[in-house]
C-alpha cells in the first residue's frame, strides 16, 4: 500500500477498490478472534475498514444509505488491527493519541468522509456482499466495491493530522 503511505493530511482522494464495513461489535469479534488464534473473515493486510452500518437496501439499489459512524468508538480495537496489517480506516471525527501513535508506527492512514450524506455515498458503491457476522444486522461485515469514493486524509502515515491546531 505504498500509495497510501505517500498521502498527506488534508489531501482529498477518490478511492476505487475494496473496503469492508465494520462497526463496534464486528471489531470486538475480530479482536477476540485474533487473540484466540482464529481466522478472520477477511485478510487484514492491506485492507481498509469503513466504520459504517448501512441502512436496509432499497429495491433496485446496491446498498442503502451508508454514511460514516464515529471512529472514536473503535479506538480500543484499532492498534491491534493495525499491528495485524490493516492499512486504512474510514470514519468521522478525531482519534485517540494511542490510535494516532499506532497509525504512525504501522504506517496506516485514517480517512474521513462526508457525514450526513449516506444516501449520496451509497452512489459510489458498485457492489456489496455480507461476508461475516450476519447476526449483527447492519453491523455485519460487508465487502464493498467502490468507485471514486470521496475521502479526505485525516491522519497520514507520518502522523500528520487535520485535527492539529496551526
């Protein structure tokens, strides 16, 4: 993921590729799996997780509204996932010092996207398939194929952060 490492805080990109939705309960299960040596539902190395729980999919659509959720709620799980090879995360809001340090240490990237615009963001999703934890409903892990998904680098691989005061 050399391309991700070259991004700078504040830079806007339009990402095309695979991302995985995962919220609080999915993170809790993934961390438990790592700690007990069980296999994860997807390969973390090079992956990007989107903190999102989409709404029900309307007839004829690929996915329902899929806006970001508050990232801080995943902070207790994030350093371990980064240590396992997670490359990036997408959400909204700031991150703890521990997560910021882990992003820098493991050369990850934290992106934010437009909050309150879930219906608009759904238009960038070209494919969606639930791959794990179906019992969690909208918090299940969903593999998304996206095209030109709008992202802003909030914390870059070198520790640069849009939330730092000038």
